[in-house]
C-alpha cells in the first residue's frame, strides 16, 4: 500500500508525462504549419523560376533538410522524452512548474523533496524527517497536479497551421499547376525538363559509347518548321558550336575521350535533355619485356629486352614474354597461324615458348567491349644450328710414302663434341681374310673455341697392311648441338692404295736406275770440277794477284761444287727411301742387309763436314783476294774432290753389285715359291679333288709367273 510520499511522487511523474504530451501536441501544430509553408514556398519558387537541374536539386534537398529539422525538433524530440529517451525534466523542475500554477503549495512541495533528499543522505533524526515528509505529503494530497497543464490552451496555436492550409486551398483552386508542376519538377530534380521547342533535335548515332582515347563524332538532325541556324553542344559549362553539314545535319567530334562526357544540345534558346557519351575501357598494350634463356651449350648468358619485338635467336632458346596491358580481360598471343588465349593477372600476361621455327607473332588485348583490334606483328627469326665444317690438307712424306701428314681446320657456330680420323682396310685378294671394320682415331681439340686448326700424323705401316690393300679414310667432326643432337660433317672419302708386289718391284727398279744414273752423273761432274780446279790453279800460279776472271771462275766452281753436294744428298735420301720400301715387303738375307747399311753409310760420308767448311773458307778467302791462301785451299779442295770422285765411283760399283745380288736373291726366292706351288698343284692333280679346267688354269698361272721370273 502506498504511503503519502509515494502518492506524491506518482502524481509528479504523471505530471511529467502530461508535460511532454502537451509538448508533442503543440509541436505537431507547429510542424504541420511549417511544413505547409515550406511546401508552398519551394514549389512556388520552382514554378516561377524554373531552375535547372542543379538549382532544383538544391531546392529539393533544402526542403528535405528543413522538413527533417522541423519533424525532429517539434515531434521526434518530445515523443522520445515522453518515453524517457534522452534527458527529461526532473521532479524538482516539475514541482516548480506545478508550484507556479498552485502558488500556495509551491514551498511545501519543494520542501518535501528536499526533506526526502536529506533523509536519504543522513541517519540522524531519520524518523523525525520521515514523519515530517509524511505530514507534508498528506497536506499536498488533495492538490490536482495535472491541472497545471491544460491541453485546451493549444487551440490558440491552430492559427499557425490553418493559415498555410488556407493558402494551399486558395492556390489549389485558382492555380493548381503551381503545386502539381512545381512539386513534379522538384521530385524529378535530376531530370532535365526542357521547354517545348518549335523544332525537334534527334541524335543519329546508334550508341553513345566510345573507346577510351578514341575520337567520337556526334551527328544530329534538326526537324521542324522553324530550323535554327546554329546549334551548340554544351558541356562543362561551355557552349561549343557544331559543324553544319547541311540545313538539317550537324556534327561535333569529341577528341581523345578520357571519361564519360555529359552534354546537352542547345539551339535558339532551347535545350535537349542531358545526354551522356559513355567512355568504354579500351584494351591497350602498355609495354612488354622478353626474357631470353639461351641453350646451355652455346655458353651465352640470359638477357632481358624491353619493348623490342623483332627477335633473332638461336634454335632452342626459351622465350618468355611479360606483357603489361590496360583494361584488358584477355590477351590473344598470335604465333603464325595459331592463337593462344591468356587471362591477365593484375593486367600482366605471361607467355613462354621454346624457339624452334621462325614465325611472325603479335598481341591482341581484348575485353567485353573490344574483340578485334589492329595488331602489330613482329618477326621471330630462329637461327638453326649449322653443320660443322672441316677442311684438310695432306702431305706424303718424301722419304716414306707410308707416312702421311694432315693439317686441318674445323669451324662451327658454337663448338664441337668430337673430332676423329676414320679408316677401313680393304683386302683386294679374295683368298685372304677380309678386314672391313671401320677404325676410329680420336683427335684432341679445344671444346671452347669455334674455329681451330688440327694436325694428324698417320703411319700406314703400323696397320700391317698387305701389298695391294686399299685403305679408305676420312676425317669427321661433330658439333655440340644441344637441341637437335650433334650433327657431323666429314671430308671426302679418300683412298690409300698399297702397291702390289709387281708395282713395288717396278718402283724399286726405277729407283735403282735413277740412283745409278745420278751416281754416274755425279762421278762425271766430280771429274769436271777436278779439271776446272787444275786449270784455275794453273792460272793463279801465272798471276801475281787474283783478277776478276779468276774470281768469277772460282764462283762457278763453288756453285758446281754446291750442286754436286745437293745431288749427292738427294742420292742419299733416295737410296734410304728405296731401302725402306724394299725392306717392307722383301726379306733379304743378312749379308744383303749389311751391304745396304754399308752403302748408306758410304753415302752419308760422301759430303763431309770438312768439305763443307772448306767451301765456306774458300768463299771468305776469295772475298779477301788473298792469292796464297786461295792456292792452299784449292790444293785441299783438289785432294778432297779426288777423294769424293773415288768414293762416288766406289759407291756406284757397290750399288750395282748389291742390285745384282738382290735380284739374284729375289729370283731364287721366287723359284722356290714356284716350286712349292708346282708341287702342291701336282698333289691336287693326283688326288683329283678339282676339275681339269681349274687345274689347267692354275698351271697356266704358274707358267706365266715362271716366264716373268726369267725376264
């Protein structure tokens, strides 16, 4: 059950609620009147002034702001406080308002609230304070607090709402278009509302779209009874004249469009609605880089090119394009007759390939608006790895035809992997085992350089070939192609033919004849030099000094002596070569071999170092014109030349004797060989293993060989 104080508090709380209800009622009247006035003002202003889009937008939002403020201040705020949202008046403030209406209880009402506040803060005299509060509350109980606020008093504010309402009624009756058209123009504040013109402007373009950075030509046609002489395009506050193509058609070109372009057409004081030229994203190729990774075997470091399209690369090069685009959803990479679609990631497209074939290539950036663009094509030229080349020059040893010297040159674009000398022995005699296996001899080379000379020595004797055998040979070089595999080039196939026994005998016979001839001529030449020496000595003894004639004669003698020396050396070399060739295919007895060595030694000693020194000394003495010294040296030369003549003559006789003994030994060996063959043939005849025709042919061959041996 409530006590007197609680009843007092409840009555104060009810008063506060009624206070805000009164505020809400009063505010509603004010708000209604103010909103009507604002409506009348803004619609009338727009109807009279007919602002453009910007002006109407400003009026529209000004009306919204004012209306919002009125509603918030006069309705929403009191309503919120009625439901105790936000700060409201407290009980003391409510008591003062009540006290102002009931002045006889003002002090008592405030005194009760103060006593209650004091009692809640202090324990002293608590019971006395409560008793006093209860007593005073009892005295205030009959007072009707709610009568302090009377809703009827708000009637006096109705005039503020009725006056604008009356104005609206009057205007609606006499000029309703003020509100209908004015409000319609404000509601459509974003829409251009043009006055009715005596002509009609039509845009001929199918679409008002243009790609970024492109030009766009707008074409319009004017139709009607009254055609304007000039037409303008208004954008960004500027009026730009259109180009007149005929009486009814006008054009205007938007240059290098970078953004959406809102515009109006103006003619003779009339505007069209606002149009907008929409800029569409234009897929563009900004730049690109190319990463080139060359095949390892060419030893070339990787490199990166920027905005360089035409390429010349070795076959097998890995190429990576990094293409930066703008406004592109897709990039077409065109390579020859093929196209590859790439989806850019953050406008970066990557395409890689291994260069095998030459081709043209290009890029086509695309998006949903642009599929086909003019494409710039570049040339990708792939350089194939060339075949290596090899050239050789060969020389045969002048003293031994079995010795070959080769000099060669190999070249390639990137280097080599192998160089070899290859040969195959072909045995001509069918009855002997055949050796057709290809042999390979590796030749060292430098793998780093791309051009190199090489040398090779080949001694055929080491191959143990038989008389009449043929050797096919060639050089072959392989490059280091790491893409297609190594490629090779080889020299032309050449043949070394080992002489048959018959050919060797003929060569030996010819060499022997030549040696004998050279020896005979050398002996004769030595005799001539001896005679000339005697004549020169005789002349010198008759003169006191060496004259020009004697000096010239001495020069001629020295020249002849030099020629004799060269001839003897040539005989020595030919004899040595002849001996080596004979010993390769003939087996002489020990006695003949010793005679060969003896003869060769004799040749070696024909032209002694002393004789060479003597000739040099004669030259020096002759230059000094010293007669006595020259005579002494001529004496020595005469003696030496006599010895040379004797030795040459001895060598000739020894050579003839050795030649005879060699032939005799060869005939003896051949007869023994024929005897063995005849004996075997006789045994075959007795056995009867072969037919008579075959035996007859073999007998004829033996007879033929015997006849040749007798020659």
